[in-house]
């Protein structure tokens, strides 16, 4: 396998879009192409993550339509459907095909437009990510699943729910603090207070509105190239050094959703490929679709021991200057969550962190960064570890 | 790249299913696993093609749910969304990952359940494969697109529509003749006459009911392994020697839909990888979603010159004993078209043809076979060439 790098990245502002998801991908892709100093005709394949474009806009076969939109007709164009982890799988597959010499340059990313739907409908559409036969009939949707996770976490570690809720509120506060100064974030310019978080409406006890990510539109794209090619294009190629992927079935087939074996398997695969351990990671974008999800993920990735994640939040370990700054983009919570694009937007942030281009959100001395993306009821989990390639 | 083979194949009977698409994939997969003499724990990844499971059954993240259903929890499980070519992309990606040594054994295939929908709804859902912004508003659905193709073909080659319609009717007759003796086919046991074909209802002029494939449920799966592994499992490993993939955008961006550049590009890529030319192919399963589609595909694959495809049908070149027997399974027309499974079912047939296991449908002396699958409004086209590996 040869070395592979990201030459350039692009993303739309997340939030509400007046353009289609094909057009959003194209906008992000043209930015990534321009940032990569590459001629579009050098691109050999297009990989696009998208979850439910058919329901949202009546648009399936997303990758071919995206390729055509930016003038790349005829190219192999593959769409990956893995709910919220779709974009990450597109990038991982681009990495593999380039790494193994089948292509030199692949455009990869994701797109999703969910604000065309009402909140109840969007909740149901995202609910397609649970097991249709065993779970949908129970009425389970994602707020309910993650509410159960919070209750189980509190019980398992024998802590009062109020204590966990304070840690969850702090996760939300941190997300909005950094998201408010990220111009690409859905909640850019909107810092929130702890009071506002605590006063927000209940969604699924104990999750309140500020424990839940928003419904979003957006696209993100990256140019994946062999290191040889990337070095000719940019002074700051970001090398992909480890990837991992794991899966789970129905939630009801999982023993303990405060530990997610698919995440532990997948991240261990990524660490092994990279030859690194959790303590080597300098900055991480992880899947905080709900505040409790960030706490559980921070443990699953090995940054903290099981049951220590909520304490880590209270200690400030996951904030700027802490042991492992998490979601300095604002995360899914405050940056927004156009599900097919989310994994690619996480990579966008890590690339910019490694390049030192995040301004007031910049973590000092970042040499290695990681993304964690989860789709469905923990059904599809994937990881990417990157480092400076210069 | 190392040699890769298919060790075993499985598929459900196509038609109407009382079980879910996850369960249909599992049924096909268990047959493929048994036929491969492999222990399930040797499987390292699961790749599943599925087009619209979210709309059809409320089920997204198909691959993880399928992996879990057959007890393969935790494995990397990737879903490919490419409308009717989804299953082919799953197998092509399995081939690449195994070929390059990342995995030794991958379970790949596809599944779809569309009979849960009424015909008008299914037509709309399949219509998600056209360009949502430029085409959907015109009312275009697939019967309309392929009706245009027929009119354009007749005009381009200056032949009376009645002459083309006779060739199209013969395509349908051939499909049903062979499909009627394929126990896996939706129309098994139901041979039709030319009179019945001509008398069938008009769908979109000049396409009548017997020019159109049915709406179907079904699943199909194959075990893709390194040749070293496959040789230990079976005496008759079927080697994958060439793959190709191409894409198009909206129909309105295509100059002439009687020639499809994405097909020509993709099949040329596959021929080049295999080191073969069209005349080397002994049997072919190609994308006959409508009878005119078979004629156009037989030209695009290089079996006949442009404009000679309809004459080839009249000469019997595409039937048993002809120059290139096409769709001896009954094809999409008579075998059925559960879109995510179609590409894998084509591979199922070619593997059995190469092994000489097709009984009365067996083409004599088959050494090389090929599949052609098309998704959306020619948006995603993919090819696989296989030969005997023994």
C-alpha cells in the first residue's frame, strides 16, 4: 500500500439550503478542487455518501448526478449509504482505491438535505437507520434510543441523573461555544448559556433540546490523492494513516449500549493501521448526535475509561487545552448534521486543525487527528486517523 | 493484484416475498455460504447493494443489518446505492478489496423488496433514479425514457416502428421462453406466445406490458475470495478477470440515448482488464429492463454494430446456439428485477453457466461470461467479466 493524502477540502455552510444536495456537493467539491490546486480532469472517480436523498428530494444515484454536475461525466461514481456515517465510508473507500494504486486522485465526500422535511418527518426518515422489523414497530426513534443510553449510563455507573445531566449540558455548552465562532456552523454567531440549555424543552427524558443535534442541510468534499501527487499540489498534504469500520445489528441484539463493540473494533483497527494509541491523538471530531453520545464515544475511542467520560467533561479534559480537545468545530451538535455530509465535514475540520488554519478554534501543536462517525442504531461506525504529511 | 474468484452463489426465488429484504439477503447468503463450503467466521466483510429499502420497508443501513442477521456481527458492512446497478457495485468492490489483499473473503450481493408498493408508487420510487431537478418535474419515469429510446432508435436507423416492435417482441419471447424453465425466475412455468405479447396493454408507446420488466422482490449473494482460498473450497472457482464502471448525469445532458457513453467506457475498461474483446464472450446477462434496452445494450457492449442489434435479434444471434446467447436466465424481463439484487443475480447465472449447471438453459462450451447492469437514467453502469478458474 502506498501513502495517501488529502490535498484539499471544501464544505458548504451547514444549516438551511435553497439548493439541491447535488448542487451542495458540487459547491463543496469545487472548493475542494480549487483548494487542491488540481485540474478537475485529473479526478478519476467520485465517491459520495448520502443517506436518504430519495425520500428528501426524490434523488437517488447521487454520485453519478454529482459527478455530472461538476462536469466529470463518465467517471466511475459510487454512492455509499450508511446513514450518518455515509460520508466517512466514501472517504475510506477513496483512500483504499488510491492506496492500492487503482486511482491517483478520487473526489470523495457527502451531501444531505433534510430541512425540506418537517421535524416529525425528518425524525422518522432518520429512524430508517434502526432495524425496521424489530425496532420501528416499538416506536423507537433516535432521541428515544439515546435517552435510554443516558439512563443506562447513569444506572451502570451509579451516578445521580442530575450529575450526568450536568456533564451533558457542559458538552452542549462546549459545542455551542466553539460552533458560535465557526463560520461554517449552523449555529454560527449563536453562543448559548448554561441557563438556556437547562431551560430548553424536554425531547425524550433526560434529553432536552440542547442535548440534541439539529436537522441540517449541507455538503462536504475532499480530494484524496496519492502522496506523490498530493505533494505536487500542496505544501500541506494531510496523510491518512489509519482507517477502521465496524457494524452492529438491531439495538435489541446489543447487550449494553453504553459500550459499543462496533466502535471499539473499528477504532482499534484504525489505531493498529496507524501504529498509534488513543493517547497519541491530539484532536478528535466524534459523533455527538446527542450529548450523551459524545461522552460514550470518548470512552469507546479509548480516551477515557468506561464510566470516566462524564468526569472528563467536568474536568475540562475534552475542551480546548484539555487532554483531548473534542469537536472544536462545534461538533454535530452546533455545526449541524446533514447526515451524508457529516463524516466529510469532520475530516474537513481535522485537515484544517492539522494545517493550523482554525483561527480562534485552533488547538496548539496538532500533529495527529481522528474522526469518529456513527450511522444508524450504532449499525455502521467508521474511523479515520490523519497526520501532517509535511 | 492477486487472482480473485467466486467460490459459491445463492439467490432467492424472485417474485413476491413474505419476508423482509434483510431476511431475503440472509437466505441467499446462507445458500452461497453453504455452496462455498466455507465457515461463516471466515467472512471478513459484507457488501450489500440496495436501492430504496428506506422507502420500501423503512430500512436503511442495509449491509450492517444483513451482516447481523446471519450472525456476522461487528464486521465492516458497506451498502452501495446505485439504483438497479447496486448489487454489481457491491461485487466489484468486494473483488477490489480481495484482489488487493485487504480481505481474503467477502460476502457480496444485493436485496430489494418492491412488491410492498403499488405499481404507481413503485414506478415513482424507481423514478428516483432520474435527475430530480431537471427530469422529475417533466413527469419522466422509466417507461417513458425507454419509449423515447425506442422511437429514437427507429428514427436514427430509418426503420419502420413495426419492424423494431417485432424485434422487441422477440426479445420478450426469448426472455419468457428461458425464464419459464428457470425455477428461480418470477415467471417460472409461464411461457408466453407472440400473440399474447402483441395483445398486451400499452404502457408508454411503443412499449407494451410485455416490453417491460416486472416489479419484484428478491435477494442474491456471492462469496468472493482470493483464488488461493477459493481453490481450497471448490473444484470450480469462477475467476473475476475484468470489471468496469461508468456514470452519466441527467438524460437531458446526454446527446443520443441509443448510444450510452457510460456503457461503452465501462465495458471497454472491463475488456481491457480482462485482455479480451467482445467476440471472446460466450454468454452474457445484460440489463433488459425493457426490450429495447436489450437491443441497445447488445450494441453498446460491442457484440453488434450500432443499428445492427435489432437485426441480430431477428437472426437469432442472441438466442441459444447463436453468436452470443443473451439472458438465458430469462433476464430481468422474465426472471424479475428486485433492483438491488439484480446485478448479483446476473453473476449467479454466469457462475452457473460457466460451471455447466444450468440444465436445459445451459449454453454449450461456455468459458467466458459477462454481466452488464445499468442503474438510473443510464446514471450508473457496471460490468463484470468471469471465466472458469479450473
